[in-house]
């Protein structure tokens, strides 16, 4: 009879122990589950935050990438524009230099042609002067010579001979034809009157003068020959040609 109460007591004790153990174990399990849940929720939150950060970083990356692409495209366009600009400048400069070279060549050619033209024109003038003397017959030459000598004697009245030094006592009369004695005497008388002293006359004939007369007082010349007039006209025409540039 004494065993049954003991067994009942043990059952009650074991039941209480089991109850408390179960209570304790349940509480620990619930606490663990709660901790795990909090950890899981925290992990989800961190994962969400990380996802947002990754999304923001990816968005920023794409924006930077697009911006970099735009900058690269702009730089490429600017570089191409700069290259085209440089090419245009080089082409323009090359064209300008080429035009300048061509212009210089044309100018040189024109100058050379003008030089040749002047040379031939001057030679033609010189040959014309030489040939002109043979264009007159003897009768015309005599008539022209008489006219030239008469004009010279008229002009001699107005000639200023103050430049003839006192040591000059001889004058040379050159003419295309031999002059008449009265012509020589008239010239001698006018010269002596102007110089205020007697002078000696020397006559020379130079057919190259064509017609006309020339007086020599040392280095002083009074040339009134047709050849001299033609040469002066030719030289003036040559100077006019030179001034045409």
C-alpha cells in the first residue's frame, strides 16, 4: 500500500519536471527563433539596403558611363572639327603658297618678256639710227646740212660760253660735210666775240653725223648734228620704255 503513493508522487514530480523542462525548452526555442527571426529580418534589411545601394551605384555608373560617352563623343567631334580645321588651314596655306609661286612665275615670265621686248625695241632703235643715215641721198643731205648749219649759227648767238676756260685757244668744228669759208669765218668770229680772245679753228669731217655741225672746246661739246638729235630722241624713247614698268 505504501508503494502506490510513492509512485504517484514520482509521477507528479516527473510530470512537474517534464512540464518545467518543456517550459524552459520552449522558452529557449522561442527565444532562439525570435533571435533568428530578428537576425533574418536584419539580414533582409541589410540585403535590401545593399540592393538599394547596388541599384544606386549601378544607376550612378550608368549615368557616369552615359556622361563619359557624351564627353567622349563631344571630344571626338571637337577633335574631328579641329583636324578638319587644320586640314582646311593647311590646304588654304598650300593653295596660297601655290598661287604665290604661280604668280611669281607669271611675274617673272612677264618681266622676262618685257625685258626681251625692251631689248629688241632698243636694238631696233639703235639699228634704225644707223640705217637712217643711209636713207638720204646726197642732194637731201647737202640741203639739210646747210639748213642745220644756218640754224646752229643763229643759236650760237645765245650760247653761254662762260664755262670755256682761258686756256682753251683752239676749237674743233666737226661736221658731216665740208663747210663753206664764210660759215667757218662766221662761227670763228662769234666764238671770239663771246670769249673775248682770238681762237684757232680746226675743221674735221665726220660723215657718220649725217648732217649738222658740232663744236669742241676741250671737253665742252656743242653738238647740233642730226645724228645727235636722233640719238637723243632714241635715248628719251628708251627711258620712256624703261618707265613703263
